[in-house]
C-alpha cells in the first residue's frame, strides 16, 4: 500500500487534495477516456457505488460513470467476433469474470457489495437486451440472452458520460 | 388520458376508481400486464390494506399543488398477485383526500419474480422500505434470489436462520446495499487509483508516481532516468498475467533488457531479420544459444543473455522470431496477443516502445512500421 493509500485508509482527511467534486470530475473524465483508468477501476466503481461512496468519499458515484463501468465490464467479457447468444441473466457472474480476468482485488466482501447492486446493474443490462433482442432475431429478453457480436457492436458505439 | 370506466363515484370515504386506458400499452412495452386507475384514499386502502399512519400527511400545501395542477401528484404502484397486493406509494405520505394514480401490475403466473424485481426497484426510487415478506408474496425465495431481489442463502444457512425468521420483529428491509458491506481494501484501492488519475490529469506526474497499471491510449514519452523499481508497475507480473512469464527476463533482468535494447538499436540485426535467409540463420543461432552468425556485429551481450535462458524459453523466442518478419513484427505480434489490437496499450509493450522512443521513434512511427 502506498503512503497515499495509508493516509486514505485513516479517513477522508487523508485524501488531501481530492474533494468530492474533484473525485467526481476524475471519474467522469475516466469515463470519457480523458484520463486513463486501469481495468479494475470499473469493477471498484460497481463495488463502492451507493452507501460506500457516500461514506468514504462524501459523494455519489455519477450515474453515467456507473453505466459506463457496466458497459466496459460487459465489453470486456463478451467476444465481439462471436455471433452466438450469451446469457446476461447473472450479472454478478459477469463482473466476477471480468475481475478475475484482470486480476482485480475482488474478495468475498467486494462480491457481496456487487451482489447488493446486482439489480441496478441488471437493469442497465436488461435495457440493452430489450433494445437489441429485436424480437428474437438477436436475442431473447425472456431469457436475457443476446448475440455477443450485436451487443459488442452496440456498446462499442456508446458513451454514457 | 381517457377515463373509460368509473367504478364508483362519490366523495369522502366512498371508494372511487377510474381506469386509465393508455397505461396498458405502456405496461405491455415492459412486458408487464396491468392497468392504471385513479383512486381515492379508501380505494387505495381497500387494495393495499391499512395505510401506515406515519405516512399520512395533512399538509395544507398539498391543496395548492392540487389546485395548480388539477390533480394530486401521487402515484401508487400496486403489484397484485392473487388476492394480495404489494403497494409502494410515491412520496412519504398520503393525503387525507385526493386522487392517486394507482398502477396495478398483474403478477400472477410466472410473472412474480420479475414483478418483485420491478417492485424492489420502484421502492428504491421512492425510498420506500419494502419488507422481505412483502416480496415473498410475489415470488418464492429461490426465484427472488435468481433475480437478485433477495440475497441468496448458502447451503446449511437455512436451518440456522430459521429461528430468526420466526421472530416477530424481523427487520423489514433486507435488500443489501454496498453500505452494508465493508470493503476497505477496495476503497483504498480506488482512492489510490483516483489519486494516480488526478496526478496524470495535472500533466506533471513526478517520475516516481507514474500511474500504476493504467492503460494509456498512446504511450507517454519515456522517462529519461529509470524510476525506482518499487514505484513502477511490475512488468513481470503483467507478463505472467498474460501467460507470457517466459518473457519476463526481457523486462525484469537488466542484462536482458540491455540485450533487447541492443537488438532494437542494432540496424544490422533488424535488417538481417528482414531477409528470409538471414532470419533463418539468426533463428538457428538463437535456438542453439549461440551468437548470430550472419550479422557482422555479433552482439556479445545477447550471447550472454541467451546463455542464461532456459532452452524452452529460447524455443519460445525462436518460435516468435520465426513467425516475425522483424523485431517490429515481433512487437506487433506481442501487442496483438496482449490487447487484440496495435494501439500500444499495456505496460509491457510500453517497455518496448520506450526503447523505440529512445531511438527517436514515435508511437505513430512504430505503429506504421508494425502495420507494414
């Protein structure tokens, strides 16, 4: 753990120069690719969203950042070259797979936190499936399945911040 | 809105219900069945049961809202399964008199779990405490767990928690949120990342505080001096992460890095690799762990390094070399392998790019060279 992280773990004052507004700004800029963010950052966004962010950062994670995090995680898990359908019913599994792929610090507590947000995450994913399932041509809303290629193509063209 | 059916008309305590037709279409779009009715308080009470007194407000300000808008702006979602309904009101109060938009959603059949999911989401939005028992009226626990509405119980947990479930004062809200789970490690990690990102935004990153495993769109100019190893991302672990542990000596061992640098800087070898015949000779030399014979400037540093490599590592290098037209191709193959595209993304590639940049080659020039 770096000196900054040690300071941070002692409370808000340890964060020093980053105010809630600045944190929000960094997050939004990362979502806009104006500042490079490591892959695990998006997993951690989903972990801390909600009460944890309010308690630790005195701010809410912007909605667009959450949506962008989900977009990037889904994009990181699916294979755009494969047209076969993939189930998106279990969003927790998708986040876990992404976290494992990128060797993120994703213990049982983090997994439980994401599970607590699973409905919110699933809501965004369902929105995409509803939009793209196209009456069963590219997927099935009933079974929350969608063609990986179709979803990849769509999500690649989206930016939420 | 078209009011197509008035069930009972009246004032005061007489239940009033008016069907709002257009909403049916709206619900269908969300794959839900149901209807929307305008109801007064007694009709809502008949559908939803007793209303908590603490949620009843008699604020006079409501009157002015009603006068300004022509209606009371309160919405009730009623998720109905068989004869029961789980009701979620908008706002924190009911008024004594007034009409409510009551969205009655049909949760019969196999719609229960989805209904419960919608109900939980609506309750979230309205900040309304919805009890576990209420959700269980809509679907069973397994279905609710499958839809992420209730936390899933692990095996063996059921028996232990049974006595708790029988307690009359069970906590009404059981939906887990991140705030309920302590994640100090993740909080520290993301704070670290935020600080690093903020530093990179300031465009004056101190040499010892390079953003850790950040994936830049373009490689930044190389640091003129070698930063302290403790603060740098560990390229060896990055390589291992991508199944390229056998290449770790290239970036880990200073001698090997020097050898790589030598190859990059030595035009003779690069030129030699462009020739099919000479490339075979180099490959053969590498395979044997000896000095490449063809280039006149035989690199002794490379020779020393190769001697220390295990035969299997040399074979991997050989196979990569055999497939590569030149070292740029090798780097290109590496990038392709790591990232799926040649956009100079990962630190391990950046190591190679830094060496190239020291020679005055930009990322664009490298990319052009690689796309030959």
